[in-house]
């Protein structure tokens, strides 16, 4: 069957998606990043449907299957397809609740099977190389070094780090208060090394970057406003290149390193779960696989019969 051209979603579908995402935010308090992913997935589907003269209220199971198949053939991973299926399920369940449809064409579409991949991480030596890459004699370099130190010391998500505000930091008792996914709040201890860098940064550099503006944001951008996740991620990639770290990195690389190194040094899984802000222990359990893989590699390398 001929592939329909990709068009802009119809005005009716755009309005429908706005209402759906507003409802998701109100009912479930989803993070902005999650809502942005839902919007991107569903807008692409709506544009694809518009190419065949159909819309979200008229499409059927065959349309959805054909769209998913074409996404996979275009090189999208099973994980991306699984996320799209989750977006579809939520959308069509909401359309049923609102009595805008009386069927759910996504109900009997199986999610693609996903392998349980190990998260990318860094060795402790590589983390040290990365932390030392910023030129801390400059204002921006000191800010970046402090951000990297805090990220590795706490396992924050990048979005949590760039959104961190000064009132949520208590250096006297060494904790930060973080609002994570689903607006869940957690307290995270901060180690002495990160506290030392924070004190140095707060002694004057932060105010210099804020340019006299009374902003609560802890780590402002070079223009004095909030930093985006994307901008910080570009910094991490640049410093990794400077440090000679030649391996695939992700925005969560230091978060993964934080969890992996804790478990390698004997931390219990439940404590790591609380620090990371995982709602389910099963999410944290992947780090036991990481630690086990590390032990197996060491055994194979050093044991005489490895």
C-alpha cells in the first residue's frame, strides 16, 4: 500500500492533542519532558494520518499498525515504538472517557519486545577525568565543574540539576531537596567534595553570572537565565571530548555512574532507589546487572582460569 505523504496535523487534531496533554498534566502531573515526548509522537502520527485524509477520531487499528510498521522500517528502535504505543494507549483511553470515540484501536496492538540493555556508564578514573576537564579558574568553568561534581555526587537527573534553585540547597547539613518526576520530592545528601565546590561557586561566581538579577536558579546560563537540558548536555559532550573519553555517552551518564559506583562499593539497592527517585525497585535493579557485568569482566581479565 502506498505511503501517505506527511502533512501538518489538522487544526481539529492539534486542538484535540492540546486538550489531551492538558488533561494528562492535570491528572497525573507528568514531567514537561514526558509531555513533550507525547506531543512529538502524537503530532507525527496526526500528520501521517492527515496525509491519507484521516484523523485521530477516524483512524482504525489497521492505520496504527501500518504507521508503527513504517516507523520500524525507517530505523526507529523497538524502544521508541514501545513509547509511541504507550502514547497511543493513553490518548485513545482519554478519547473513550471523553466520549469522543467509542472504540480503542490501540487496545490489541502488542508492544515490541525490548531487551534489558545495560545503561552506559563511566569508570571511576573516567569520571575523574571528566570532572577535571572544565577550566575552574573562569566563571563558566567553575560553574560547570560544580555542576558535574554535584551531578556525580547525587545522581540527579539532568532536568533536576538545571532546574535546581538555591533555596533547595542546605550546605550546613549537606542536603538538597529535589522535586522529581510526578512532582515527588526527595532529600539527597551531598558529599564533602561537592559541598566544597558549591561553597567556592557561591562565594561570588553565581552572582557574577546572574548579572545582578534576583533569580533563584542555582546554575544560570552565560546569559543569566535558566540553562536548558540540551545546553548542559552539549557541555558534557565537549568536556568528555577534552578529557579523551571515547565512548557513547548519554544525558544520564553521570547518573548511571553514580548508581553503579555506589553498588560496586556495597550500597544496598533500596538506598540507591531512594537516592535516584525511582518509584519502583525493579527500575533500580538494572544496576545490579551492571555491577555483575563489571565483576564478570574483572574475573575474566584477572583470574587464571577466567
